[in-house]
């Protein structure tokens, strides 16, 4: 029993360490999501301090919108011909693994020029580091995810790795409590 208790304590400590490195989660545009309904994405992004390991979610209608990560020049000119990443599911997750400026646009005709674009400035959690002034290589972003994530209100959310972590933690906790109560 002592070995099992030590294992439970070890697992909880590991989960706390992993959970602490995941970063914060933000829905782009908050409740408005990613659309052309007049959301000021520049203003939205300016109210949030993004850090390495933070996650942003794009929620939109994939029949009339998409998300492209582009270079700074393509962002400024609303050019969608050379995307660094292209998200098309309607519910996309992007996690930042490096500091720097990241640029996202909607490539559908007229959307980017009308304001459906956002620049995300990601800082290192180490306050002595300054963000890189250029767009980091694509390898510093999590790969495009095509699974939905609706803040845990949809059964399909259980396929999201962040949601899986929370379910796993609950399972370990319940197992430990059950075992210790049976002893």
C-alpha cells in the first residue's frame, strides 16, 4: 500500500508539472469567434498578454471562413498565396512553442481587407527574454489540429489533447481514492 500511495503522489506531481506548462487558452475574438461581423481583432489581441505554450482557438463557419498563418508582409497586404499553415476545420487550435509575432488571416475574398486578420505577439515566460521580431519558423507552432474544441461543452472535445489531460488526471485521482478507500 505504501508503494501505491507513493505512486499516486508521484503521478499527481507529474500531472501538476505537465499541466503548469500548458499555458493559457484563448478563443480568438472571444464569444464572437473568427468572423467578419465587425470584430476588431487588433483591439482584442492588444488586451491579452500571450506567452509561450499559450493556446488560441479559432471558431468559425468553414463554408465561408478559414485561417491562414502568413508572414508579416502577407499579413499587411492580405496576401494568401503563400501560407505557413492553413486551417480549415471551423474549430482550430494553435499552440505557441516559441516567442515572436504570429500573423493570421482569413483567405476568403474580401475578409482580410475588411479586418479579419490578427497579429499575436507571444512573449517568453522568462521576463528577461525579448520576443523575436520576426515570424518564427513553422516548426515552432503546434501542427494544425482539425479536431473541435468548444471549451468542454461538446462531446467531440474529448479528442483534444488538453481535454484528454484533464480526463486522465480525473481518472488517476478517482483510482487512487477508490483504492485507498478499499484498503
